[in-house]
C-alpha cells in the first residue's frame, strides 16, 4: 500500500472525534458538520437514538 498525502484536505478542525480501541488498534473517526449547520452533535445523536428506538420491538 502506498502512502500518498492528500493535499486537498481542509485545514478546518473536526467538529467531533471518536476513538474506538479494537485489540491493539485504535480507530479514529473525525466528523464535520456543514458550515452553516445549527444542529449540535448532541442534537444529531438524539435523532439517531429516536430513530433507533422507533424501529425496536418491545419484548413482552
């Protein structure tokens, strides 16, 4: 695998960063919101959780 640098990347810092450890590896995921967005990361996560809850069936 060749390591080619990407010169077209933005110098803007990510709006959210998540690190997940899997064994001896660490996966780093960076997220960006649109420049004019008014939603926060918490707002977006709440929408994800609401959509997830709407699709779950309750166990009796």
